[in-house]
C-alpha cells in the first residue's frame, strides 16, 4: 500500500510533518479541523512538500526522521536544496555540544 510523508505550513508559520496512505483525504481532514491538534489550532494549513513511497511504513519512518529536523533543514528540503542538508544536520548537532 502506497504511503506519503508530507509537510504542512500552518497559519502561525510552524510546520507540521505527517504521513498517510491518502494524501488528498488527509489534507481535507486537516483543513476541516479533523487532523492533529497542532493543525486544528493553526488553520488554515498549506501543503508545501510531500514524498511518495511504495509502502506506508516507509513513509511513517521518513515522517519520524523529518520531525526531528531543525526548521532550517525542513525548509531546505521544501526548497529542494538537497545539497545543503548534510551541512544543516551537522550544524544542528553542533548546537547540542
């Protein structure tokens, strides 16, 4: 079963990362306030990025990975700046030292 990892931009400027088997249906749920508490409190939301996977468990794994990323790293992904992701990950790790 196909799966999607997606990133929404919320009305308050925050990002929400999720995964689903039906992207269109899930977006409607978020817009109708039936999604996660975070999106419900920060409507409207806009789909800014998604990835398609052959299996939902792979999409879910990717969701958990991206959820742990810094805002700058998520924005680089959204903007398609894949070459800057490793450097942003290193900068994020260095902050913890």
